[in-house]
């Protein structure tokens, strides 16, 4: 598990529990989008007391700390992926629709946008879907 993830959790005053470590190691090992169900199934093999709600809570903690990001896949089912950008700079992600691999997409067409049609812009996010080299 990478050091940046541990540092982000500690910075947010979150404990590095065995379940959190196992979740992060799974993302590190698979290096692709994973559903909460896949994570829960994996955790149940090691942790007998592993509830589905706690998986969601931990995933959302990781999102809040910038360790994971939410991914929308076909059928609007939610997945999560490891964010490989630890710089803290604004960025987007590109997802392979075949294998679920996720990469950082650092360019942004809207870096300085302040308003659109009278709306004051607070933030924005964008997900780019494509097919990675390995799947082409």
C-alpha cells in the first residue's frame, strides 16, 4: 500500500485499521474500478464481522481524503478507483470501459471558469470513458 494513502488518512485524523488497510491493498493490487460488493466479498474472507455499510463508510472516507474517486459505469452502478494523483492539483480521470483501469487526466478545459449562465461555479468534475491500450 502506498505511503501517500496512509499520510492522507493520518492527515484527516483517521486510524489505519486492518479493514481500511485491506481495502487499500485490494485497490492497489487490482488497480482498476471496484464495486462495494466486490470489496465486501473480499473482506468477508478475512474479517467475519464485515458489514456492507462499513464498506461504504470507508469508501466515502477514502473519497473525502482524495485516495479514491467515484466512478459511474454502465447502469449507473457506483464503482470506486484509486486516485494516482497525490499532488493536490485539480485533475480528472479517464476510465477504460472494458477492464475498469483508471488513470489521471491532468488537462482541464475549464481551469479558470468562474460562472456559467449566471451560476457561480464552486467546483466541477468530469469522467472520461475510453478503451485502454491493453484492451484495444
